[in-house]
C-alpha cells in the first residue's frame, strides 16, 4: 500500500513508519522543515514538502495514495495559547483528506485523544460521540477537535474506510518529551514531586510502540467508522507516578492543593487533575491488538526519564 502520512517524523509517527515499512507498505511523509525531511529520508520515507496549511498539496498527496494516516498537529501553536487556531487548521486538513478519498473505500486514520472522555468512570470506545462528552466543556479548541474526530467517522458514509485512534495522554517510552518528561522537569525545578489533591485521579497510558502497532492495524483492517483506543494501562493514579519520580530524583513527594496547582504545574495543571480512566477492550477484540510493551510505572522505573 502507498501510504501518505502527516506527522511521520514526530514522536509517534517515527514509530509508525518502521511498523508500516516492516509490513511492506511504501510511505510518503509530509515534511515542513529540512530537519524533518532529513529524518524521513533516513527512515526510508519518500518526502513530500509542505505544511498542514497547503490544502491543495494535501489533496494531491492523499489522492495519489492508497491510504492516509494523519498524526500532525500544530502543537507549538496549541501549547502557546493558540489551541483554537491549531484545531481549526487540523479540521481543514481532515476535510481535505475526506474530499480526496471519498468514494474510494481507502483508509483514513487520524489521531484523537482519550483525556477527559469521561469523568470518574472507565470510558470505552462507545463514549464521546455526542455533545455530552466531558471534552466538549473544555473550550472551543477541544470542542473542535472532538467534532473533527466525529467528522472522520462520518466519512464512512461517503465511501472512506475511516477510523480514529484515541491516544492515551501519555505515550511513554525512551526519548519522550511529553507529559511525563514535563512532570519530571517540574519536580526537579520545584524540589518536590507533586500531585494534585489526594492524587487518586487516574490517567490511561500506553507505550509509544504499542500505539504505533495499533495505527498499522487500523490502516490494514479497521472497519469503516471505527473508534479505537490506544490504551494499555486503563488508569494509573497520578500519585503513583509522583512517587516513582520522587524516588528516582531523591526528593519529597507531596500533595499540591487544587488552588495552588496552576502556580506549581503551570500549563499542565488542568489535564493533570483530570480523572479519566479508559478501556481498550473493544479495540483489542475488534483488531486483535495486544499491548506488549512495559506499562507506565515500569517504564518510569527503567530510569531513562531521569538520565
């Protein structure tokens, strides 16, 4: 299969690429910089220069492919106050892919998220498909991303084998610069490994390599309109995460009052306080996906986050 990928040089995309190549697929990756282009070339990927704003180019690349995996997102803009703008750009790109693939029965797989899917109970693949989703209350940017995922699922009625892969908030592994690395950095700076309140709130988690394998399975055989969950640990208490970090850094582990969380954790305070356990049982049943990599706490204990 000739696969067009966005985000192919990113944290998860760079793991998806060898998964696809190993399965015999030919991969073309979108690159907006010389560094990204060089990384893709080294990985055996054909380079397609452009950005998420180059809609004509995206349409051309998608139309020439046998399937599309969309992982790119303007994280640099999103996490510097422009989440709504980033979500809008993502929406336009997805609309373009849908137009290019309509009526072809070719696959379109996009990344979505699980954080905030439900509150206080284990969420499933059947949750989050209506206005009652907890995510919808987080603001216009998250609301747009939720609507974009639903748009992708609706492409199934237009002859696209569309699916969404909802990613755990932490896709951990050696080299990770995401949420876990940020928590370690905050703990180092503050001299204390903190958690909010009693720290009993739970996050789902998955190893990056397990996520990559799921994207490959989704491309190959997910039925049209599938919602898939890249979740290995259904819910890891944030206090347990803080305890591992504190032990490795040799610093105290302590509660941070909710009213002080913004000052202590900065931008991470909001998502860190969410209780959002999630299951992947339906995904595993549908595609035969089985997480095989270390769980979050085991991976933290390996020490690479503290090197």
